[in-house]
C-alpha cells in the first residue's frame, strides 16, 4: 500500500454533512473488478445518517 497516496486521497476529501455508508459500500462493490482479490477500505467520520438499512459487516462481492 502506498501510504502517501492514501493520505493524499483522504486529505482531498470534502465532508458534505451526510454519511451514506450503506449506499457508498454498494457503489464501491459495484465498481470493483469481478476477478482477483479486492478490498474496500471505509473511512468515515460517523454512523450512516441517510436512513437506509445497514449493510452486512462482510458481504462477498
């Protein structure tokens, strides 16, 4: 993992007042390649605040 690249990516994020964790995870999973090892790293400043159901802690993609 390139720590500098990760830090720069996180530093470039702009919070917008909502935390749509479940929907964000769904979109991230849909964007992943279908072969090989993949992972989603979730960085959040809080709980899901968009009123949708919570995703499973770990769901095969």
